[in-house]
């Protein structure tokens, strides 16, 4: 299993549009056969920061996600164009 978080920072004035894009991206991503979890979160004490928790069956499923039309349009062509900061934390399950 492949698990990680993505932390993204956006401008306050784009908060509504970013939330709508994330909802659409999450809905489409969850329909992918290799996607286990795709859950965007907004930080309570910093609403301009989003953390996305993602899990995929394997590396091939993650590669398929990144190559999907919805990821290319909504993430690469949308979120990535508006983000001010981005970081990724890869996770290893203890169970």
C-alpha cells in the first residue's frame, strides 16, 4: 500500500474555488479502482492550508491516478497553478 499526505497553501481569496476543486478531485479520485482513500482536509487554525490524505493499492495505482484526466485537469492544471507552497510526506503503516 502507498500512503502519503500532501500539504498545500493557497491565498485566502481563493478558498471557495479551491474547496470546490478539491471536492471534484476527491470525488473522481475515489472512483479509481486502485484508490483506497482520498480525503482533503482544511486546517482548523489555518484555513488557507489544505492537507490531502491519500492511499493507493500500489505504485501502479498511484501512477494511474497521476496520469488520469481528472488529476491532470484539476490538480496539475488547477490546484498546482494556484498553490503558494507544497510539501509531501510519505507514510509507512505500522499495522
